[in-house]
């Protein structure tokens, strides 16, 4: 992140305790809502047994808080969400074209129920790619896609199928978004 970045601090997210622990240090992740840029965002939430009910509730709270800062009501931002453990929970998933207001997205997030199982991240990402990021599900071809994966670590079903880094030390902002940050 550029040293001259003057974005929002999101200090209120500290209460959700969303941080990565590494060598007894906490790395807080600042989240930037690109309020003036069109974007399609899909949240992918791990609800496996290793996450647990309390951490799943924290993830829901974080997503709801973040959604509240997005420009959904104008149609500029679309949000989709899936949960997964041993399988993708399609019953609770919602596509990008399902909800058109912040309140409806937050209600959809609040209604999520925790289940458990093992962690099959590759299946969740495959579902996002093949089902959610399609025009039938509301994906807009001329708008960037952002997929936010929230999990507690490496997948324990076919982990080699999911080369996703769980800790990012440097967040690069694509040029497309640089002029859109508030």
C-alpha cells in the first residue's frame, strides 16, 4: 500500500478481532470500499468445524459491516455470497443479482446458519467461478470481479487444488481502483 494512503482507518473492526496471527504479532487488515467504482464482489465464507460458531459469527459481522460501506443501492456494487465446508451450501448462497440494497444483503448475511464439516476451498472457488461469476447469476462483463475468501487456513480436502495464500503482507491496489477510493 502506498505510504501516502489516507484511507479510512476502520478502527471499529477491531471489535470483530479479524486479524492474522504470525509470530505472536497481529497483522490487522485494512479494508477499502471502492465507493465510486462499479464492482461485483463475492464473499466465500468457511463454515467448517475448525472455524467454529463464534468465528463464523465474527465473519458474518465483518461482512455485514463492510457491505454497509458499499454503494449497493445505486447498482454500482453487486454482492454475492456462499458458505462452504465439506461442500458448497447452495441453499444459503446468493448470487450477484439477488439483492439490490444494502439492507437486503445484510439481511441475507444475518440469516446464514453455521454448519460444520471439513474444509473444501477448491469446491467453493470452483462454484464461484462456474456458477456465480456468470451473466445468468448477475455478473457484469464490463465490471471487475472481487472474490473475498475468508477461512481459517489451508483446505483439508485436496489442498493442492487450492493454491490460495491466506496471509497477504502487501496489498496492491489495481490502477482501475486508485482513482475511485474515497
